[in-house]
C-alpha cells in the first residue's frame, strides 16, 4: 500500500505543475482537431487575441491572448477557460514531463511567460476520480485551488529562471493521506521537491532531487519516518527515470544511507494508469556482532535479538484503478534469533506476503526449524501458518519432537501481538530422555509418556503452565545419587526410606507435571506409585518429587544432526526463479 500511496500525490502534483506551464494546451492542439471555433479579436506582430474559442468538446474560452518576442513567449492572458481532459491518455505525459524534467532540453523555466488568468477551470479524469483545478493569477504568480481526489491550495511562482510550486497542505481523503510543507522547484534540467506525508498512522518526509542526463533523468528520493518510534531507518531511492508517451519507467536502487543493505528496484507507470514494480535483494546477512534486524526496522528493537543467518526478498507489485496488488516472497536461510524472548534455531523456508502492513499471507505457509525453546526444548519443527493482518496469526498445523517423542499442535489463532495459548498433544515421549535433559546426577528412568503441553505466549517470552504427561505402561525409576545432595542429607528416616525405595523403584503409575518459562529453569513434578521388590517385601509406596533443570539450555543436543526437509529445501532453491 505504501508504494501506491506515494505514487498518487506525486503524480497529481506533477499534473498541477504541468497545467500551470501550459502543457495541456500544447497537448490538445497537437492531437488534431475535429472542431476549432472562435474569432480573432486582434492580431499583429508579436501578439494575437482570440475570443469565444472552442476546441472539440474539451475546451472553451471566453478570451485568449498571447504575446511573444521572436521565439520567446512573453505573456499569456486567459479568461473564462473551461478544460476537460483525461489523465492517462498517452499524449499528456509528453509535454508534462518535458517541462518538469527537461527531457526536451533547451526550453527550461526561463522560457515560461507571465500569466494573466481569470476564471480558469480544469477538470481532469483520473483513475482516482475527477480532479478539479481552478487557476487565477497575475504576472509570475499563479494560485491554484484543487478539489476531488487531491484537495487544497497551491501557489506556482515563475521567477529568476525557475518554477517553484508550494502548498501548505494537500489531502487525499479517500486514502487518508495528508501532505504538508510541499515545495517543488525546477530550473533548467534540474529540480528538487520536499513534502511531509501522513498516511494513516505513518508520517514520512519525502526529499527528491533530479537532473537530466542525456534523455533521461537521474532521481534521488530520500524517505524518513518522522514518528517518535520509526518503523524503518532513513532510506534513499536512487536511479534513472525515463518519461515518454507511454508513461514513466524507473530503474535504480533502494538502500539505507550507510548502504548496509542495497536492493535493486524497477518500476513502470503506464499512461493508462496501470503499473508494476519489482524490489529484490538476494541475501541479507545478520551476525551477532554485525547487522541486526532492528538496524533496518527500529520497531523490532527488543523484539528480535541475537540474529544470525540470512534473509532474501523478492517483492513484486501491480496497480491499477482497481487497487494495489503486492506479492512479496521472503526466504529464511538458516536464520537463528531470539524473538520475544523465545530462542529460534536455524529457521528455513519461503513465505509469501500478499499485504505489506499489517502483514498478510495466503493460508498454508510452511517454515521449518531445527529447534525452539518456548519453556521446553522442541526439535525438528515444521509449522504451517498464515498471517491475518490485524486479526493476528493462524497456526494451522505443527509437528515437532521432544525427548524422542512426537508432538502435534492443535490449530489456534494468536493475536496480532503474538499472544495466546498453544496446546500441544504429546505422544511417545521417552521418560529416560526427558530426565537426561534435566541433568540430575544419579537419576535414570524408562517408560513412555503421552499427554498435553499448553504453552502461553505473552509479552517477552513463553510460559509452560500445567503440562500433564502420564506413563502409558508401568516402568522403572532409579535414583542413586553419589554423593547424596546436601538438601537431602540429614533428612531423617523418611528421606533415607525414600532414597532406598527409589534405588530400584518399579512404578505402576507415573504422572508428570511440567511448568517453566523462557530463560528460567523448568520444573518437573513427579507423582509415582509402585514398589521396590527388595525393600520391605515389595511394600507399595507413593511419592511426590519435584525436579528442576535448565531445559532451555540443552536444545543444541536435541537438534544435533538436523537437516532441512526436502520439500522446503526445494522451495528455497526455486526462490529467485
């Protein structure tokens, strides 16, 4: 949406400037006329005055007088002129762009006449509606009042060999766009422009400069987000602009001022109001001691940290009177980072965006990663999702591993801030692998666990609260610490009996409660019932035990040897095709 919002005010401002320079009259006369009516009031060397002028059904004028000296137009007086035209007909672009960008060469602002305008009204059909312009003025100052898709007042000054257009404020209400402090200056083959644009909640400063170079124009456009918390760092769009009867064509680069990232950019805007653009950077590399995402997008500060890996991007967009259609493809290439307090390891895949802000995607986007730690270490993740814009994120399907078992994510929707609850169904978890991850010296176990693991995402991190796993079959727990932990020493007869029983405990039932949070130890609460065959003739016992361990620090072991799934690797290979 941003590209279209930038194009609308810029094109309409160019039209206004061109009309003030007389470009439309030259355009219409040059087309060939079916009907030309009027009468000559006065004619002489260096002057002509016409009255009751009519050109086809597009132009009527009560009076038109022109004075010249040799080949130089000196003065134009117009009264009661009504002009109807259509922005988008190819011939309009020629004289307009030749005046503004100097593509014709030689004329420049110094050739522009003085004006005497009274009741000059112009109606231009555009793809955004009828633009109405009322012009008045004396000498080298022209006042313009605009209504329709672009509304406001502007002043055009012709002096000192330069043309200056200024407007305190213009508005495009249909698109919630406001422009302020607008200035546009053109002298000879050079020009510059400045404006502050507010589009919805976005505030951007636009600074442009151009210079003619052998039939084309070199353009530099600077973009700055003016908000207290900018969404992007200052950018510069630089390249060559060609204007002709068929429209506008641009080829160049979009980069930050430090050129830490550089993207190629190409765009066309055709005379019929349609256009397309392509933005590409093949590989943007992040490193812990180098470039980080918040350097490009300050809004990510505190959200995405310690990024390592690479991104690629291909953005395409088409526009017409029916709307703006973006299509952006992003490739994640072994990207690791901490996102909202959750560690993500080796993220890979290709994601397609169909809306730029708030972000939207088609259903069925797939990403794979070696591991993640939202309270517990998850390995070999494959996530199917879609971005819903302001409605949040739809988690459609997810598969992952934990402690040798299989976990499947129930479909759910998270808020736009990434908050919500995710419920994971666990099957076939290896109890021995799980207690091994805890790193409790002297503890061994076997058995298979099923259950549910709810993960609550909120703020800076994830919380595992109320996870419940249960042993599918009876099994064995052995706890033989050497030496006995200080917390258990001197615990009396009861602790001694417990340690004796757990030395070879054959459980009949085992329930496991999991609680934890990113960046903290994970708590495992055991409730087990069973017996030690060699203790008190196998007398039954029931124990409640609590163990704590840093599960979020052992994900490297859990993801050892991980490889990218074949179908995702194929999509990544086809990324730039």
